[in-house]
C-alpha cells in the first residue's frame, strides 16, 4: 500500500511538473483566462482541528485551511495536500467537499501566488454552524441546513400561505383566473384541481437526536408540494410533540374539535393544479436550535421524506397509511443516510432484516377521504394551497369576502381605487402567525359564520390585536416571545368579551376609543387592500 501511495504521489508530482513547463505564451494565457466552471470534488475545507497522530498523517487547522484531495479510500482516511505542499492522510469527517466552486487553481510546493487564489479561498472558508457541529459530532452526519427554511427566509413572502391565498390575475391582468362568482347564488364558484387530498401526520420514528452541544427550541415538519425539482406551493409548518423518555420519536396531534392550536394540527390538506407526473408532498423534518457555546441560532434538517401522490399509471394513491423512509441530506441528494451508523444496504438474514427495518427512520402519514361538506369547502379555496384542515372554514369566508369586494362591489373591473377593507388587508398576515389565527378561531367558534358576523368577530378580536402596542412581534421558535404573546392575546380577548357583554355589541367603534385598550395610531394603509402591491405585479389599468 505504501508503495502504491508513493507511486500515486509521484505521478501527481509529474503531472504538476508537466503543467508548469508550458511556454510563456501558454502561461500568460492561463493567467488571463477565466477560471473553469466545472465540478471538482478534490477541493475540501477543513471543518475541525486534526493533529497528526503518527507518521504519514497531515495536521490541519480549522481556520483558513483548504486541502486538495489526492486519493480517497474506503476506510475514510484520505490522502491530502495543503497549500504549502505538505501531504498526508486526514479523516474524511474532518473535511467538507466542495462541488460547485471555481476550481481553476493549482497546488504547488513553492507557495507562489496565483491569480484566482484569493477569490477561491474566500469562498471556501465560509463555514456555517452545521459544518462545525457535524465535525464536532454534535449532530448526525446526515443533518443539513434546512432547505425549506432557507426558502422562507431568503424568498420573502413567495412561499408563505399569505401569498397563495391572494387571487391570481388573468393573462390580460384585467380579470381573475381563479376567482369567479356564481351569478345565481352570489357565492364563489367551485373549482376542481388535479390534486386535492387530505392527510394526517401521525409520527416520526428513529429520528436521531442532536448532541449535547445544542439546545433544541422546536421539532417540526415543514411540508409543501414538490415535483422532485421545485417547490410548487406554500411551505406549511407543523410542530411535533416530544417526550424525553422516547427521544427518537416525534408525534403529532390529530384535530380535536378546534381546540388544538393550528401549529400542532397534524390534519392537513393540499390543493395543487400542477400537471407534473412526479407531483407529491415533500416532508422536511427539522429542528430550530441554539448553539450553547456561542448562542447562535440555526435551523437544521433532520432528514426528508417524499410521498408521490399518483402511481406509475397516473392514478391517485389509495387512502391508507404510508410508512415513508426518511433520507438524510437534502431533497436533491440521493442515498444519504440520516446518520453514519444507518446503512441502506439490506442484510441477508431474516432476523437481521427485521432489526435493520426497525432501525430505519420513518415518517407515518395517512391519506384519508373527506365528506361531501369538506369537499365542497375545499373546492372554494385557491387552486394551490397547503394548510391545516381546522382553518378551512376561515379560508372559505375570506375567499367569499374577496369575491364580494372584487367582483360584486367594484363599479367596473377597470376601477383602480383603493379598497377600504381592513379584513382583506390584514387576514393573510394571520396565516403566518398561528397564535393570532387561533385567536380568531376561538372567537368565532359559536357563530353561524355568516359574513356579517365574521366581520364583527374579526374587528373585535384579531384586528384589534394586530395593532396593539402590547403585542410583541411574532418570532419563530422563541419561547419567551410566544409566552408573552399568549398572555397578551388571551388577556385582551377576555377584556374585549367582557366589554361586548356590557355593551351588547361586537366590533363596534367604541372598542378603539376605550382608554382601557390602547391602540396604535391609524394609518390609511392599515385599512386598505391593494391587490396590485400584494401580488407584486405591474398592471396598466384603463381608467374610464
């Protein structure tokens, strides 16, 4: 083996010599040419210190150390070369391989400067918390930064439910393509889509736990419509329940007569009109954490699962319970185990196969049928939306109010005046703040859900809360903020209910001038619904 290593090293040195012996013209051309944009799995970043333990090892440092991999071996000790020309073996779990960076640089023994070295060095030395935690053994090897959380953070409202409940403009941008009224009944016209399913999250099993170096703030599943290449719906989040006695099991609560908080509601629906034959539901298991040593927050993916909603012939999947394997890595990586101790290879013996199956991480999901009333309500919703079943009736009411305001009460479709509707302008915000959505559900539980009653309930509950100076800003997975918001929400709701019982009216203007209930100063933008700004489109309307 030593001889073979020496031969490989010698051949590499010969290659380097050949590369460096070109003519001056060739050298000048190499200096001025743009670096190649092709994958190179031979460039690695060091994730943690490694001190040589015996002759032949290569000592590396965590900061500013970039290595070239000369040879990879099955035992996990890779032959590497640093920028100074030193060579030796390094454990692969101390390294991060880079596949998408510019790799037009040479490693030589003399340490001479190179034209693009500073650019590549800067790119490769950007190590995130996940890389460091993985190298330290604080998280399993298959954990990654959350792909769906990154979309939510970086893409603004593009993947939020508040974006998807807005009506879509037609190609002419003078009418709507997914919102219509039945002229006889005055109600929203039902629309059938290619995929409309209801499902329940039951549990996750054998999910590895992060190490002692992090404090977990939330265990949850982010889910969306997915075709194997791109996200096709909003990204919905369901928080998991966790018992320290069963650390590798996550559970989800079924809907219980509307009492359960929507953030914990494992009953969900998906409507999607995509024609992709690979359409399904992507489930990303995740944790929000704080790193104990630095206080740094992060969002990790603990693995992902995918449920394709049609079989090979294009027929819908039958309604039953599915055990989905949880894969490590990201949805764009294949055959990555959640942790190194779990292998995908199937053992030979029957008993070994049973043990192997029990150790595999799984997500339990049940597709279920719906009654005629639920199917009717779902058909009134936007063509693409994923949310919890317990909020369907509120989404339907919002949809009806949209149709009334945009299709019935406007003088003409070309009218571009601002629409005075505090409900239409603020209701979408509730879908991104589950605690306020629950406050609305609690306030409207005993009503008949007539539109007029809905308006009164809305104005006397969550609309007032949205602009209360006592309510802190909504922040994901922040227990102190969540507790403070809960105290303010239910304290104000109780106070408002007492005021309503005293006056006998709900949603009256006297609520907003009561000195006992301070309210932020009114702004015209708070009361108006601007469809064009909301949908981020540029429309030229004809004003007659």
